[in-house]
């Protein structure tokens, strides 16, 4: 898969998610997510930070967090989720579908993963292609099943292997 292919997948994912968010009932923006302590609105605020924050602003926010990226990301997501309307957050995602942002590590594959889920403490390992992502407790399955997990889908029991698998399967 080339960078162009991955960038196309990123744009499609952002457009699809922006469309879902645009139609999301207001109360669902306050629904809990798999990201501990974050509702849908905090996740979307975090996901759109690369489009909404300039480089200098990001540096200032990081300095205010004493260099702790996780502290900065949490503080910014909570503050932005409280101050920005849901429609503006959804639009920031759709309006930047083709934005070339990618994390410092991980390239465009990391950008795609950033756009579809945050799985703390889990290493995803595909058992049908040479691909893994994350760090922590291993969870394996086919690349297709892991992609479904990354998109927030639940799978039938037995499709994933590893201790975290129960978190992502129908029980």
C-alpha cells in the first residue's frame, strides 16, 4: 500500500466520520467512548487538534503541560469540547479530510489509526499480513477484523485472540 493509498483511506474515513457526526443526535455527543473519561465530543476535539492548532500554539500548550503530551492532549480536548459547538467539531473533521497531517512517528498509517481509534495499552497484531500497531498487551486477529475493531465495531466471540479481546467482542 502506497502513501497515496493510505491518504485516500484517511480522507474517506474522515469524510465518513464527519457525515456520521453531522447527523448525530445532540445527546449522543455526550456518550462515553472507549477513551477513558472522554465522551464523543472530547474524542472529536482531540482528533481535530492537528487541523485547529498551529505549530506555535501546540508548542505553547505542550509547555503549559510541562512537556507531558498526554496531559496536554487531555487538557486541550476537555477545554475545546466544552467551548466548541458539536457542528464546528464535525465540520473541522470533514473540511480537513485531505489534510496532510501525520504524527511525528507512524507516518500516514499512524494518522489513519489516530483518526479511527485510540487503543491504550494494546498492541494489535494481524496474523494474516505483516502488520502491528501500538504497544501493550497483544491482541491478534485478521487484518480485516482488526480494522473493524479500529472502527469501533464489535466482533463475534472467537474472532480475536488475547486478553483484551473481550473488550471488543459480543459476549
